[in-house]
C-alpha cells in the first residue's frame, strides 16, 4: 500500500558506479517499452500511412497485410528459436545484473523429452522469467544443455506492429493451446538427433497465474492464482510433456501496489478493464532513474528462479477430468514443497510466510 513515505524523496547517491547507472538505464528502457511500445506501434503505423509518401505508405500497408496473413502461423505453429544475439545480449546481461537475477537447478531436465514449465508468481512484469528464458539464456543453456526454452505470452502481443518482431526475436511464443501443443510435441523421440543449433528438446514456460495473479503482486505477498487453472495440465497430458514447477523468489518484491482487496472497488474496476482489454491496470510504485521513492522502474531486489523436479504425466489426447484433477493436485503439492524447501534461503522471516492458492 502507498504511504506518506512516498512523498519523502530518497535521492540516489551521486557516486554510484557508472555500470549501475547503465543497468538502471536499460531496465528503464525495457519497462517503458512494455508499457508504451504496443500503443505507439499502432500510432506510428497510422501516422506513416496518413502522412508518408506513396512508397512509404505502400511499404507499411504491405507490412500490415503481412501481419494479418502471418497471424495464424504465429498463434498456431511458430517454432522459431529467436535471434541468437538477442537472446544472449549486452542488454539482457544488464537486466540480469541490475537485480541480480539467478537461476537454480534442483533436478536434471533430460533432452529425451519435452517440458512444460509452470511458472509462479507472475509478479508485475515477470522479470526473472524474461531474463532467464528470453534476453539472456546463457545461464539456462549452461544448466540445461540441449533443451531449448521459450517463454509463452498473450497472443495479443503478436498483433502489435514492430513489437511482435521484438518479442519473436527473444524466442517468445503464443500461449494459445495450438501453439503450446506444437512446441511440446516436437522431438519427443528419445533417439531424436540434435538440431543444427545444438538442441534436441523443447521447454515452454507458461506463467500460469497470468494477469489475475499480477493484481496480488506486492512485497511479502504469496497469493497464487492456481486452484482453477488446469488447462496447462491438460496440455501437458495431450503433448506427453513433463510438468516442471518453477518458483521465482523475489519477483513480488520489485513493486508496491495500491491496496486492492478482492471485493474492493479498486479490484472490481481492475477486473472490469481486464475483461475488456485482457490487461489489468496495475497501479504500482517503484523507483526512478535518480531516486528510490517513486516511479515505474523496479526496485533493485535479488530474484532467484528455482527450477523444480519434472512431474511425468500420462499422454492422452483427451484426458478425463478426474485424471486432470489428480495431476493438478500433485502439481500443487510439488510447487508448495519446492517453495517450503527453498524459502529460508531467499526470503526474510520465511517461517512466517506460507503459499496461498486461489
């Protein structure tokens, strides 16, 4: 909850090392891009088509038609690995070092099968998952060689001109069912040859709680949207992929939010807008470039993403609801066990904190 302390500006020291200033600059650019790029991309296209010369208009109109033509491929069967230098970049390393972001391995992910990574919590922006699985995958490749990872996101992002090209270069895919099944059914043969880029298995990360869970993202709060989220279990069973619980400690500590209990007027307004647009209006408090008291830049807090042990599920094209329910319970128990096992390493006053599912 916002307090009166937000009006007392705490300025950053003048003698902060340049490398830390650079990290803050890059994280600020990333946050502003997320908030504004989608909107501005439509505006830029409209201005160019209206005011540009005939050649520029023709180019942009062609690009818009290409987006419409390419829409089904993106949502249903895009398998591109992304752009290598975008997934192992100076930009990604600056974001990793800003917090910093860490990746912890607790079990092997063998390259003879595919994996659905069920990730929690969403946080406000999911910096840990973005860093480890999109912009700087060097840590992932070191811990899980031959397993190519993709982060799934809302399909609406692939409809935005220009922005769609950026997130595709990071290896992001649509979270739609057809897209997930396409990626999770690839290379399930134990004797499948290694691809030309060195991978022979696929791991798809799904942030299960989504935007609903983001509404509960605040420091010290561990409320996960999971009780009624069972589609990922069904997708895993239909594809034959193992389910891997992943927990990102520190993800909820980066921003504060205005108080919005489930039945409050604020939450009702947020839910209404989310139903209409797909994205809830989060009223968050972070820091600025030169001060720590307010702004949209996340606080510099440690993020530790812990990858749990795979849960094998039976492959079935049309699983019965009772079986889905069974493995959903198993997953919830496994996620809670992962949290309880590691929380004392990464959370202050850990004995007082429990996971809560809604």
